[in-house]
C-alpha cells in the first residue's frame, strides 16, 4: 500500500507539472519556480549532512508550489474553450484524488513516525540507551532523576544492563522475528515498520 501511494502521488505531481507547464501564465511559472528555489534553499543543510529533521520549511515551500500550480491549472482550465464541462469535471476529479492520496499518505507516515517514538520501540530504546547508560565519550547532561525514570521504564521490559542493550542491538540488526511480531501489541521491544530517520 505504501509503495502504491508513493507511485500514485509521484504520478499526480508529474501530471500536474505537465499541465502547469502547458497552460500556465509566465508570471505563475516564475512564482512556482521561486518557491521551489526557496524549498531547495531550506533543504540545503540536508545535502551536506543527510538527516530527517528540519523538513518543515522545505515541505511548506514545496506545498506552496503545488498549491500555486493547482490554482493556476484550474483557473486556466475555466478560461479555455478546450476544457468543456466534462473535461473540467475530469480535471477537478484528478486534482481531488491527487490531494486525497497526498494527505492520506502523509497521515500514514505520521502513524509510522509515532510508532518509531513509542517507548517500547527497539530503535528508540537504543537511542535512549546512549544517554541512559552513558555510552558517550563525555558525561551526558541528562539529570539523574530522568535517567532513573528511563531505567525503570526499560527494566519493565527486561532491559537492565549494557548486555541487555547489546542483545537489543543484535536483535534489531538481525531483524528478529519476535521483534517484528511484537509490533502488533507493542508491549515488548518491537521493530517499527520504518525507522524514524528514514525519509
């Protein structure tokens, strides 16, 4: 389903781009290009160092470019004789379907992000363990009271020592079947469908 939604969304954007380039006014093309350049500028830190955070501003910029394109395509379709009532209805249907696919895909991705931030997510446990068990070279600035709370949370799922953390790491690396199965209940360490850092 995720692959299908991705391909449908990409197909919608390509179709929108073709229509936009064919029937849009030059000023609207420059506006969309300017907003896209702004989006690339906002995303430029990720070009040097790949990361999954800091995507809000680029996403807003590209969403604005998509909005400009949709508005222009619809406005020009109303003015052109070639777009009779039937073709205009088909265009509105395609645009509506494309937006539903995009919003639906975004909601699904939000569910996966929330899953990756669940307290029993094995990848989150490994990330937290770096600070809880002082795996860093220098001492962490996490208050001891918060560390104790986190240790109690991990102890509830059987993770007490650094050896337990090593076991969790190995199970993640081997894509352990039990960790995959635990995803349904999330009562024990589990592997999420996608890592939080994937994008």
